C-alpha cells in the first residue's frame, strides 16, 4: 500500500482499523455462526493467520478494534 497524502502515516492508522470494524460487522451480519463476538474474533484470527495479505490495508493494521 503506497503512502500518499499530507498526513503522517501514524495519523492514518485509525482509518484501516475502521475498515476492519466494518468488515467484522458485515461478516457477523452475513453469517449466523459469527453472531457472537468471541466466535467472530476467533474466526478473524484464523483468517488473518491463514491469509495475512488478503486485504491491502492489513499490512498496516490487521486487528479489529475493541469498540465496534
């Protein structure tokens, strides 16, 4: 992921974390088995471990924020 912009890279970290929160919310709504937070986070960890470069922004941030 190339860096472009007038901001420091550290100022952009909340943005990929927010994308992760949206992805987590989408997966919890789509799949009934992931409705629980613990199950969803366990599945998230397995996906990140299996395919760490599935999304381009995972190079910077690959965790789900706690408040989502």
